[in-house]
């Protein structure tokens, strides 16, 4: 201050044209400002317009290092802003800010290609917004500086379109490894939304309004909502899955009440309402724009200017959409909400997951009015009862009859009026014309549409178990009121013949696994999945993050390199069958209003029978151990070659102990008759014994490993894929002395496989022995395709 150093810095900068001096000056100023502690020193530095001169000086930003130092300099200044210091950096006229170089120069670089620079600029703007100076707030919220927010959303829009391109490419080429690239773009998009959320948290009303309007007019109305139902053609730049992901992110991160309710109200509009120049007449002609809509032979497709656009099927056959319903009064009768439910009932796995994520996000959006949740049909039952109870207590109408009435009579006065108010606001403020709901529409109608769609989902066999679990979570949220709080309508809807058929088919598929390749792991996997499913159903939010809908579907770990008959492929299929069964079984218990046990009820392992081969061999429940001694009472001598030219003599013995089973190769002790040492142990299950057609003394066996690699998290990478190479089942060929010995060994193996399977079925019997369940031993009513349920995942239900 005494030496007028700031003035000297300005003079040096004016007379010097050397970049190195500019670099050193900016670096020095940044360090000095960051380390200032005295308020008097800060006031001196910010006064006399020296700082503003440095801010507005014309540096040569073609030098990237110089730009980095300049942005760091601006950010250092913003770190010292408060209500006392910010007036030193602005110019005012009639108590209104007319110049604020720090802010104006910084936002010039808001969309810079370098992420570090964008981050620094955003940190600076947040420092400005959170000062809370009213005149500065008015300055940043009026033209031309308000363009910063529209430019911000324009930049965000480009990122969204880029993300959609990556997702679309992944859907076309599922084998391409784009997961990391997609997640990187997702991180950038979510960072942008969190920045917008931080801006809103500064509490500047006009800025909040600007952001809301720009999000709606630049992103949601022109890009996201129109793509939810129509195929991505011509002018549609974002696909439905990407759109639903972005809507979920916006609702989850950007906490604006008006924005959330506007998005929800928009779901009651047809997609055509958001497409410019799409008004049509019933005759299929648009007089002003020359567009022509033609009916096609496919009732789910219309043609617009020769381009086919698909209309998703509606919820049920009782309400199929026909061409005359598609074009009525200039807009489609199929709303975006109907499209979401159609994705659940008829879409593919990603579409189902995306729609469920959207409904779950709406359900968890605290900024959304309960009236909106009720209109969408996703207001949880406990909130319905709570609201009606409050209305009854304060004397708002006579609501007691509604509080204790059945769901189908759950009609709320004023429901249509409140929703139509939001729709009217859409028309007046944003120019989106939507047809109002039919007079007298009850929220219970919409509620049962959602429930019916979820029940239909559980009857679908081409949806992954993880997606079905998300549907189960949503269903429990909607009906979670009390453990005995189900009325007859719920039971009638949720225990339909379709659901029961799916549950029965899945039960038969589970029983088929008891005689499949992995019966020894079936109960263990069942218990693990039971705990995981219970935890997922009772969690406060769905188990998967919204970005999962953008990633390639999880394929079986070795599906692309192993044959369908491989035990590893069968193991992954078994896990899927178990996951679906566990979900449907837990829902059955939930529908009955019963408490869900921590563990599935199964029979404990039974004692080893006295006359069993395991008992005769002297084994206990712990099973065989390499190098241990056993009796060779039931063993059959054989020969086998593990290495070329080296034939070895063993005694083969098949034994089962409870749900476990093994094939043992023992070396007979020369000095101890009828005793041997266990040299080789292999799983009994999946051995598939076969007598060679040309050599009647040979038995071929398939030898699978003792466990599945994908059941061990340590053997998986971050994306759930196995780290190891694709495993291959082993093959044994046992040679016997004569045909009789061969047949004896063959029968012994089959008998022990049967005993092992029966023990597994016995363990499962208590689990299936509940009200309305099928008899596990009754196969007389087994569906025709149940026997092949383990052959393909699509038949697992």
C-alpha cells in the first residue's frame, strides 16, 4: 500500500509484451490473494480499480498456460468475496450494478473444452451467487448476462445428445466395450446437474425461474418427452432410454418444485404435444404444414410423411389402441404415462428398467405434490390413508367413508381440478396443449393401471431377474401399508391366474434344477438370493442406480465362448431361475399379508442312512478328503488315463451325503484288503454317465468344478464379469474289466445322483408348502414346457 505496488504491477503489464511477465504476474497475484488474512489488505487489493484492470486486460489466451493462470487468478479473487468486498469490484448506477468484470469475464469460458477451466469458472460463479448481494443477483439474472444460463443448458443439451449417440451405438453393437466411456460421460452430465443444483441452492428466485424455463424449453420439451413413445426417426435426436435416464437425473438432482410438477403433468400429454407443427385433423391431414398421417395395416404404426412411427401397445387387450384413437382432436389419446406403462408390459429389458426407474424416481421426488403422485397412480397406500386421515381430522369434507372404503371407491373430490390446473399452466406458460382428463376420473383407476402393469411384468419370461426385482420393489412401495392391510381387490388383482401360472412354472423350473447340474449348490444359492432379494425389497430405494439403464445388458459370463450344455452356462441359468423364484415367492407371502422370514424355510440335512454307500465306506457328513482312508465295499475296479501313455488303476465309488455327492477314485491298499486311499474327488452332479456305444466296457463322465466362479465376488471384475478365462468341463473315460462291472458302476452313479436330487427336493419342500402353493412331489399338473425350463432362460417362468 505504501509503495503503490499494485499500481506498479499495472504499469509493468502495460509496458511489457512478454508472456513470461504476464504469467509471473498472474501467478504472484493468485498466491498473494489466496494468502491474505487481513481485511484491510483485502480492501486495498480490491480498491482503486487495479484488480479490475488486470481482469479486463487483453491477455493472449492462445497460450494455454496463460489461460490457466488467468482462471486461477479469477477464482482466487472470488474466494475473498463477501457482502463487504463485492462492492469494490462492481460499478453501480442508481443503486443498480452496471458492471461486474470478474463475473462477466469468467463466464466467457464457461463452455471451454478444458474441464479444469469449466470447473474453476463454475466455482467462481457459485462464490458470486452465494454472497447474497441483491443488486448483484439482479445483475446476473437480467440480459445479457442471463444468457449464461441458457448457454449452460445448451452445452448440457449437446452433452445429452452425445451420450445418446454412445448409448445407441452400444445397443447396435452390444459386444463393444463402451461401459467406461459411457460412465465417464454420465459423470460429466451429473456434475453439470449438481452444479445447477448448487446454483439453485443460492436462493436467487429469478435464477431458479430461468433455470426451470431453460431446462424445460431447451431440453425436456423439445428432446426428452417426444422420444418416450415414438421411434427415434429424423428429427428425434435422443432415444427413449437415454431420455428416461436424463429425466431421472433431473428429478433426482435438480430440486425445483415447479420443475418436478411440470414434468409430472407433462406425462398426461401425448408426445405429439411437444413436437412442433404436429397438429392434425381426424382425416389425417395437417392443412398448414403439408404433413400427412396415414393408417397402416399394423395398428401399432402410423405413417407421417412416409416415415413409419411406432405406437407402443397399450396395457391390456381390453384397451388396445386403434388408428382412429391415435388421431383425435389433433393429438394422440395415448399419453406419455401410457407409454411408460406400455414399456413395462411390452418393452424389452432396458425399456422396462428405464420405465421402472422413472416411476421410482417420481415416487421418491420430495418436490412432487402428492396430488401428482396420486394422479400418476403411484402414491403409496400409507400416504393415501395419512392424507385422508388428516383431512377427516380437520373437517375437510366427510372423508371417513373414503378412509375405510375399498380401493375402487377411492375417489377424491377436486382431483381432476388440481391436475387440470397444472395442464392449464403448461398451455399458458409453455404453449403445450394437452387434453384434460375425463370428468370424474378417479386416482384409483390410474393406481390399478400401474398395479396391473406390474403384475403383467411378473408374468413375462424375457425380463432379467434384476429388473423384476426393481418391479417388486415398486410394487411393495405402492402397497406397503400394514402387513394385513390388503383388501379383496388387491388380492383379486395380484393373485390372478397369470401370476399363479408364472409362480407355478417357476416352481417347476426350480425343481428341475434339483435334478440339474448344480443341485449341491441350489439350496445355498437360494438362501443367499433370499437375503439379497429381501434386502432389495425392503430398501428405501431401488437396488440399481439409474445409469444402469444405459449400460449393455449383463450377458452370462461365458455365454459367448461355451456351448449351451456347459455346466457353467447351466449354473448361470440356475441362478436366474432361483432369483425369479425367490422374488415371486416373497411376493406371494407379501400378498398374503404375512411377515417375510429372514431365511427361507428348508429342511435341515438328514442323517446318513445306515445302508447307504457313504456309511459303508466309513464317511461322515463332512465328506471325503484327499489322502484319507475308506472301505471299498461298493467300489468297482477300473482304469483311467490322465496323461498320455500312463494308465492308472483305481476303484471308482459314487456316494451322496444329503445334498452333496462325489465320484471317488481310490487306490487299493496292498496290505489292507478292501481298503483304499482317496486319490481323486470329483462332483457327482452333472457327471452325466454314458456307456460308450462301441465299447461296452467304457463309461464316459463329465466332470464339472466344485463351485461357480461368478458366485465368488473376488473372482469378478468391477462390471461383474469373470476375471479368469472361460472354464471348460472335464471329461473322464473309465474302462472296466467286463460288461457287468461297467453296468454296475453306471447304475451306482445313477442311483447316487437320484438320491442326491431327492435330498434336495426334500430340503425345498417346506419352502413350497404354504397356502396356495403346489405340492413339490405332484408332477401330474406340470406344464408341458416345464421339463425344458432349464434348457433356456426364457422358459424359466
